[in-house]
């Protein structure tokens, strides 16, 4: 029986009393723990559940218990939803068909992600606008570029969401931010309903996470979740002219009246777009004379890399910033000072005419293809967990750039077969090693680097752009990149 005195959780915000509201938080990684902490602060009764425990989670669980949360961890902890739950806040890793989510839907209990919770907890008097970024690839770089631009303009900004600070922490900060640069994954967007970004961009849509989006409609479901970022946009829906799927998502979105569609392109932009003229990034969208003129934002030399996907990210970040009213000078200064995180097209060494590049963050075929487009000829180091993705389109497009391919990991055969079909003349070297535990990460990469060095010629680039996730043989993509970097430095030092 429903408690008639119980408040309707769907109406609750930051200024309301959450006393007596029983919230189940499924998963308490970084975003889940932030949700637990802030719900407790608001007075809710919080029950956090997770199926497994790591040393880091054990430490976090102990802290959350001290703060007042009830914690259940272990096999089956998320198999059922507690009977007294009023709200389920679910971490992004939980698929829509997971037991706890299905139980909530069946019982009519609201299911929110941490992003949805954060949107509802914004300061009603000073609700910082959100500039939101999603896409298969380039999200983190674009959000960090955007944050750099906003800071260059003198604003109190933060990168939050799928990168940086959890959104609930950002919105609950005692000193409100002026603006928040928000990275959102498709998983996070799936559990988001009421968000109304000031402006948003979908950078690209390509095969990824088809293990999460299972079934014949998987790609459509994935794209649909990406497109949710455009719903209720207030000022600008930014899309990629080179990826028609992003423009289609804009056309399908229900936006606030007056919101504009703004394209970006690596070519010469039409009016209403941003693009590149010779070596200059220009704006023909946010100037009065856009029908006949373009405003210079920065030059290619101002950017940390001239790689096409890096330039595209810069244009997307600039578009969101310009939609927020940021000056040309601040866009230039923010992009000029920005340096990407490690393992993103990072030059490790140049030795005997060969350049060694670490792009371990390229964890799907689309990202690897973008990376490959920046170099020629290439000895390509690839492989790992393919997550159900195909490499045929990548090899068809990039096969002519390849000197050789050095393949590792559980799904290396998927890449080898694509090479055999579409680039049969490219030599393939498979480094066959057992998975994690049987060989050290550095030892594995030393074998990879030796194989790549044997195939490379002066003028070549050896590029680690795996196109796959790393967890079959490495702790994560950063550990994979670190091992590659260390092995390369060992190699060049003799």
C-alpha cells in the first residue's frame, strides 16, 4: 500500500525535504558514491548495493556506512530491488534488462541515473547552464577543450560527468559554478529524462558497446540514446557535417523554440557553421555578418595536434563556447593552452627515422580509424576486446596506409580476418600471449615493440591505436599505453 504521506519523488529537488525517502543506489563507483553522499546530505534514507567488492570499493563502502548509508555487497546483491524502495538511482554499467532495473520498472518506481539526479539537484537560484558533449569518440578531449576555453574567458567552469567531477558534486558545490562542461556517455543518457542543456553536441556515431546494446536494433538503440542529449536544448544543437547520423538526431529532437542547428566541418563552412579555411579555424555561425564573412578563432598551429579528429573536436568545443557567448580571443587562448591527457595521439619517441605514437585511448574501430587517418605509412598495433564491433570499414578505409599490423589480445582474429578480406598484402604479425596473469604487461609490450620495430622503415609511424578495450590483457587503456611507452623507451635506449 502506498503511503499517502510519502512525497512524490519525481517532484523533489534541492530545496525540498528528502526525509523519509528511501533511495536504492545500484553501484557505488565514482558517480554512484557521489549520489549516495549527496542524497544522505539531503536527508534521504539510502541503501547502496553492488555485486562485487574491490579494495577501493571496500574503502568507499566503509566511508558511506559512516555517513549513514546501508551497504549490501556480494553476488546477487543487485538481483532484486528492496521492497521499500521509492527511487532507484542506477550506475551507468547496469543495462536496462538488468534485474534491479527491470524490477523497478515493473513496480512503477522511478529509475534515474546520477546525471538525472544531478539535474534535479541544481541550485534553483543559480542553476549553472550545462554545455553537453557526447559521441562515440572524442568526448573527453572536447569537454576538456571546452573547459579550457571557458576558463580562458574568466568563468568558473568545471569538466564533469563521464570525466572529471561527478555531476552531483558539481551541482551541489556551495559556491555555484558559472557553467559546467558535461561529458555524457550513451549509458548515462539512457537514464536521463528531464535534462535541458543550454547547448549540446553529438560528435559522431559509430559501432561501440554492442555488448550493452544487444540484439538486432542495437545500433539504433545506441544512436537513439546519444540523441537524447539534444532533447530540450535551449540554444544550439551542434552536429558533425561529416557524420549524417548526428544531423539526423538533431532533426529528430524536440528542442526549445529558438534553438539553432550549428554544423562543424573540416572544410570551408557555409553560413551557420564552423570550419577550416586554409589553416584557420573560423566561425560563420555566431557573427552578425555570417552570410558574407567568417571570424577567425585560431590557427592549426595553435592546436596541440593537427590530426583531423583533434581539429574536429576543437571546432565542436568552439561551437559550444561561442553559443554561450564566449569571445573569439578566449576560444583562441583556451585552445592554444590545451594539452590532451596521456594516451591520446601522444608521440612517445622518434628514433632511427621511426615515430612511435601512443593512442591507447582509441578503444573502438571508429577511434582507431580517426587516429590512422593522421599518419602514413603506419605499423599499426591493434587488438584486445572488440566488444562485438566489426573492423571491415576501418580496414577498407585505412588499408592503403598500413606497412604492417601487429595484433594482440583475445579478439585479434577479428582484425586479422578484416585485413585478410580487404588488405591482403599487409603483413600481419600476431603476438600470441596468454591473458592477464600469465605474462606481465611490460613483457607483452616489449614483444609487441620488437615486432613493430622489425616491420617499420624510416619515415614510418608505429601507432598504438588498438580499436579495442584492454581488459583482457591490461588493467585498463592507461596501463596499456604506459606499458607501450615504457617498452618503446627501453627499445630506443638500446
